[in-house]
C-alpha cells in the first residue's frame, strides 16, 4: 500500500481553494455572480480560474 503524504495533500487542497476563490473574484470583476462562481471555483479550481479569465465582461448598464 502507498502511504499518503497528508501534509502535501492539505497544501494542495488549500491551494485549490485559493485558486477557486480567485476565480470568483475575477468573475465578479466581470459582472458575474460571486456566490455561484465561488461554488464553481471551489469545485473546479484551476479550470474555473481559466474559464473566469475567458469570460466576456457583462454589460452593467
């Protein structure tokens, strides 16, 4: 059996959540719903951040 390096696991989990939160802030700056994007970011991590950067800005008029 392989032993899990728990310290590395938790570092990666925290980094994943930080990246997900960053995705929510990027999406918010583009006029999107922060809460929805926070959920998506926490699930999707890096993919959500890339998607948020590719979003067109919503017209806030």
